[in-house]
């Protein structure tokens, strides 16, 4: 998932209105923190979460309890990349799941679950319903921006970020907009905006998830601009805020692998990590080092991807494409998966994987649509430059 998506956790946990008829509360400033759950609650294992489970079991139609429990389950699912917790969140919302006009908090949570499953049209429909009900709901606009960015609708994402600002979440909306601008030819400007926003007191007062999101976004932008020393520093600062954030760990591991700093990856990621995206990076590092655990990790990934496919789960095509290319030495399969992934997700990492697979498979023309998208968006990414030239454009 993109860093912009991580922000959904922070606002869901900190400022989501749980009453179905209540108007969303507009913060007086970005520095106002409405609620902060303990870190253990965000991981889904706290006594508070266990208490919510008991309360929900007694009264599954209680909206307030169901929303709070589903929030915690989704936060834990995102933190651990655990698909079981996404399913638990859906089960928690069973009383409203089939309702087209569900309460706004349920619409937002249902959209998050559907986006995780790559049911993007259904997720967007839920967010549009929430916005129609509460046009100044910053969370709904932010989630919509995340979805639009993930699917390549950058103009729509920019507009949604502006609505986040208009709803009163100025610093968060500014980071949101800078993240979109960074993909549309204004990387240097976006970098300055992000640096300035991160330095502001308002963002410093935000929950850890917000700061992690902003710092990782800045690190990725620095990397795309070729500012490697700065990228390294921002990644480390982000992990200092939340050392267990799986998205940041994967992004920083990629940065290290590109520089053949494999030993650092093995320090960063445990060999027995249950998170597929992290196990993939660890296995790549072990392969570079010639470690005995390399084959063990590769075999475990193959088994996990086979199990996902048997369940009809197609949301890991990005990771499986990379696995097929880097570890299984099957560029043809990697290309097929990368193009399937590109049909639904269009972010810099998706472009990179598709281009690498096309070149490795000896079929550069297969990535023509990727080249066109990069050119039309104005994306600046030094990692893609060497990959783009061998691919014919039309």
C-alpha cells in the first residue's frame, strides 16, 4: 500500500465521528489531537481491544462499539499486513455491510477494506456516498485521494487533497497535495513543501502514524530525485517514529538493496517475518549475501503466493511479480503479473516492476503503456530513467 494510505489509520483512530447522524467535527487547527489510542491498540492486541471484542459479542448492532473495534482491527491489519484482520473487520461490521446507505463511519471503514482488496470502484462509491452525506469530512476526502492516487487518477487526487485542506486539516492536506504534486513533474517544489510542513509545530503534534506517513513520503521523494543521503536520513527518522511500520520497512529495504547494502536489510527485517512484502526483501538480501536462509525464504514465499492464488486473492501481484523476477528467475511470469497489477495500480513502484520485468523478459514493447503514463504524468524518478530508454514509446 502507498504511504498516503497509511494516513487513513491516523485519522480513523483520532477523529472519526462514530454517530451516524452527527456532523463531522472540524478541528480548530492541525495541532489539535482529538484522540490517541495506545500503540498496543493500534497493533490490535491491547486490553482495550479485547474489551471491545467482548462488548461487540454481546451487542453486535451497537454502531459505536463496532466502529471502534473495526478501526482497531484495520489499524492492526495495516501495521502487520495481516489479511485475517481485514476479514475480522468486515465481520465486525456485518450488521451494516450490505447496506448501500450505511452510516458514514461504516462507509469509510468498508471503503478501506474494499480498497485493500483492490475493489476500487466499490471503495470509491462508498467514499462518494460518505462525502455526499458529509461534504466537509476530511477523512473521506483523504481516503478518496489515496484511492485516486493508487489508481493513477492524479488530477482527481489533487482535487481531493484540496478538499482535505478546505475541511480544516491544513497540514495533512498539504502533505497529501505535495505527495500528488511529486508525481506530476513538480518533485523539487513538493520536496520543499514537505520539508517545511514536517518542520511545522502542527504536524509534530499529530499522532505517530501521521508523522510516519509524511516522513516516508519525503524519503521516497528524495530517493526519486536522486538525493540519496537525504532519503536515507528521512527513512531513518520515519522508522524512529514507528520502527514496526511495514510500508516504511519495505521502502527502506528497497533503498538499501538498490545500493547492495544487504547486511543492513538483514538487521532491519527478521528472517521469520510473517509479512510477505518484508520476507521478500529479506530473501533478496539473503540471496545477495549467499546466506543459507535465502532458499528457505524463497520457498516460504512460493508457498504463500500459491496459497493466496488458491483462495482467489489477487492483491499481491506486485509482490509476486517481484518474487518471480528476483528470486524465482521467471521473467515471463513476472511480466504477466506486473501487467495485471498495472491494470489496477499505477504508482512509481508498479511502473518500476513492470519495466524491469518487460526488459528481463525481452519484451520491452509490453511496457509501452507504462512508458506513456510516466511521460504523461511528468513523474520524475531517477530509478526509472535507465529503464525507460530501451522501451519503445508510441
